[in-house]
C-alpha cells in the first residue's frame, strides 16, 4: 500500500475511509497537475506514465490505481482544464463601450490561449483515438461563442439571425487556439502584438455599434 493511502488505525473506521478518499482525490489532482506541467514542456511530446509519476512524486502504480489507463487520465485532465479555463474566462466589461469590450475580450481570450494551448494541442491530437474528447472540444468552442454573444451583444443585435451566426463562427475561428498558435509560434508575435492583431480584426468584422437612444 502506498504511503498516501495508508490508513491511520487510531481513527474511527468512517474517518479512516474519508481520509483515504480525500488523500486519493488529492493524489489524482496532483497527477493531473503534473500531466499539465509536462504538456507545457517545449518538446510537445505526449508524456509517458513514468514521466507523469516522476513529476507528481508518486509511483506509476499510483496513476493506474486512480485512472484505468492513460486515455482515462487524458479525459480527466481535459475536464479539469476545461473547467478551469471556463472559470478564468469570465466575460468582463460587458457594459463598456465598443473598444473597451473588444480589448477586454481579447485580453481574457489571449491569456486563456497562452495558458491552455499545450493542453488544447494534446486534446486535438488525441481526439481521433479518443472520441469522448470531441464532445469536450465542441463544448469549449461553443463556450467561446457564448462569451462573444455577451461581449458583442449591441453589435450582434443589428444583424439578422443567419448573419449573426455566420459572424460568430468567423469570430470564433479568428480567436481560436489554432489562431493564437500561429500568431505566437509561426509569426513570432509578442503577447501584445498578437492581441493587437485580434483587436483590429474584430473591430473591422463587427457591424457598427448602434447609437444609444
């Protein structure tokens, strides 16, 4: 039995069970975090179970006691990353003027892409081998569109439904992880310069902001 799951025999049975459960959940969390840390290593190679275990400070056995296999770890890590990303990407300044809203949206989106791009690469690389990931990817993309509906409500309200939907899809592609990857890795733009590209493009794509009555 690993040290992190060894019970304290001096405690009542129910407390020992709860303690083991808490330690096991904590171990799962540390394994997921170790996996994410390894994904951020520039090599872009998928980490092995041994590498994940070493980074987390546990044995390989500890990983497979908590996850059926590496695909299961992939799914758990994806769920964790997507939940964290959604929480961090709250729409801000939704009542601001046009430029304030654009800049706020771009800054939040850029920070999210910068932080979670390695995980996104792993998700999209593995989605063909792990169909369950496709649903996670779709949800993440739809979440991006929902935030833009909030951020650009005044401008979108001036469009017919079909035009609005087309514009939202175009904007979603424009500020996608793949777009950020190109701006940062292919064109070697700084964070500020990459954001400036998005700010300009969104400003040109949006219809005129209606004048308040």
